[in-house]
C-alpha cells in the first residue's frame, strides 16, 4: 500500500494542475489585497479606515484566509478530490491501476491518503502566501503590519479548522466521482452542496422553524460552527458531525468501488 501511496503522491506532484491551483488561489486572493491597498490611497474617512483595517497580519484569519482557504481554496480542493477518481475513468487508467494494486481497498486508501496530504500541503502553502500578501500590503499602505506570535498561532489554528471543515465536501466529491464515474459530477455535486445547502435551509426556515432544527444536522451549519470554535466546549459536536459525514461518504465510495466491474470502465 505504501508503494501505491508513493505513486499517487508522485502523480500529484508531477501534475501541473496541482501547482496551478495553488498559484491561482494566490493570485485571486492577491486581487483582493491589491484592490484594498490601491483603494486605500483614493478612499477617505471611514471608507479608508475600513479598507486599511483588513490588511494587517492580525486580520489574516478574518480576511485573507477566509477568502483564500474558506472560499477559493475550498473550490480548488474539490477539483482535486473529484479528479482523484474521476480522471482515472476519463483517462482509462483505472484498470491498469487495479491490476497493479494488491487490492482495491488499498488503492482507494492510497488515493485518499494522498488527497489528505495534498489538502494539508495546499492549505499550509496558501496560508503562508496569504500571510506574505498581508505583510506586503500593510507595508505599501503604510499601516502597522501587526505581526506577532499570537497572530501566527491564530492563523495556524484557523488553517487547521479549515482543513477539517473541508473534509466532508472533499469526501462527497470523491464519492460522486467514484459512483458516477465522472470528474465533472464530483465537482458540480460538491460545490452545489456547499452553495445550495445554506440557501435552501434559509428559505425553508421562512416556512417553518422546524427546518432550522434540521439544518443543525447538515454540513454547512456545522462547518460554520467549527470555524467559530475558540476552545473546548459544545463545539466538539460540529466536529463529530463533520467527521461522521466524511466517514459516511468514504464508506459509500469503498462499498461501490469494491463491487464495481472495472472491465467496463
């Protein structure tokens, strides 16, 4: 299984997409920092203060990382998660992989471990790059950088929570790509779930408060709760729920893949 894992990591490392998504995320976040920095030179009064307030390093979690990891990063990671299986079907490379693997479960496990490793590496690199953006933007705008050990710890804690919070969506994208044999289905399904779930429950909540109670068992609500976690308390409940969804989606992936006739694609 270790050789399979090495193979998956090697393929991710050599695949241009893996690096392009990191660069693209950096550039997209850079647009925000650049826009706020440039805008601060032309804005006045309260508007100028609002723009400058987001640039310092101590605002990294609330601004830069929320955009970089919470929004753009989530989309990029879903693309990779769906492609871990979806690309094998579209490239007709699944049968050779299965033939070389000691078992199907070891192949799937290797892919998931490689995906987890990529998620961690992606998140750490993006967090560091966004931190650099914050420092450079603050210096250009002429405001206090506000770099401190406490701010670094806060950014690291936010990054860790963001990694955990993204797991259900990555598992869902992986599951859909495995079940439907389509990269596009995995991407569309996972992104659709992340965007539509809070909207649907919000509209249904206008009809009856019962739906607000049901929403508390969903992914989006518990992801939001986890991201506001500042210490041990009732917040362990969202963590357990998110991990339960992750395990469920992965279990379905294994169940389908272990019973699938791969000779037909």
